[in-house]
């Protein structure tokens, strides 16, 4: 069985930057900004739809990334964002 998203987290839709267009965010979004497509329940409103950015589909939940809390996930993703940012 694959690792499942934690309910009411949304860290992967907040922590990383997304450089491709998102419906409602044509220039993508900066790191640390909540995606406009993240619902109040912290679930993606465009999950499984063709307009969802490829980046989002490629970011799969894992024990390493998600940790045991939203705070751990935010920290891990923020570290990844910093380590992969262009110089």
C-alpha cells in the first residue's frame, strides 16, 4: 500500500514554489504562499484534472516528505525549496 496524504495538511500546496501556471495564478506561486486551488479543507480543487500543474502531479506523498505532522512536512519542503533554488 502506498503512503497516503495526511488529512487537512496542504503543506505540498503551500511550501514549494510553482513556476508553471495554475488556474487563478497565471504566473504560478512563490514558496510559502497558499495555492489558490487549495480548498478550506486543504484538499486540491483541481486534483486529477488536466489543468493541474505537472509539478503537483510529480510531488508524491512519502514518509520522508510528510513526516508525522504538517509542521514537519512544511519544514522538509522548505528545506528542499532552498536547496534546489537557482543561485
